[in-house]
C-alpha cells in the first residue's frame, strides 16, 4: 500500500486523500465503498446492508478529525458516487460521528432491531480502536 499523505503532490497537483485515491485507482469504480482503503486515512467503521437495494455508512480518520458519509440506493449505482474529496463528506469529532451513525442506524430500513440497539456500542468500539 502506498502512503499518500494529505497535500502530497501528484503530477504537480495538490490533492486530498480521496482525490488522490480516485485518481490512482484502476478499473471500474465510480464511487467510494464504505470500507475502502484510502491511503492517508484510517478506516474507522463501515456498515453495508441490503443487496439489490442497499444502504451504507463509512467513516475514516485523518489523525485529527473523522470523515464519514452515508448513502443508499439500488443496483443502478453504487455507494459514494458523489464523494470526490474529503469536503464531500461530513466531518467532526468522535461525538459528532457517533450521533451521525446513531441517526443512520435508527433510520435504516435494512438494519434489524438488535443492530439498531447495538449501533452506539459498535461505533464507540471502532473509535477506540482507531485511537490506538
């Protein structure tokens, strides 16, 4: 895995990690999967539910702030197609991430009752692991 740091120059351009990752990626992938490895960011948590119809939540940490997105749709397109840079994601501290994930989990159509009850515990554990 190459190490692309924030503000690393690629081909004379300064890019954030998401832009650099999308530029370097090969093959068909127009979106951003919630568990995708983005050099320069640590994947904190991802949840992907459903199949033909789906919904997902992905969160990363840059060493200072958390960045996340949630998305839903059908097989017509994939997750994160509107995510071209970190500025396209929500961001904040750990408490903001927990609130965003709890709201997503509560509103989720595909998550079962037990998953919704455990949503906060899952994301808190992931944040603790990301801090280590």
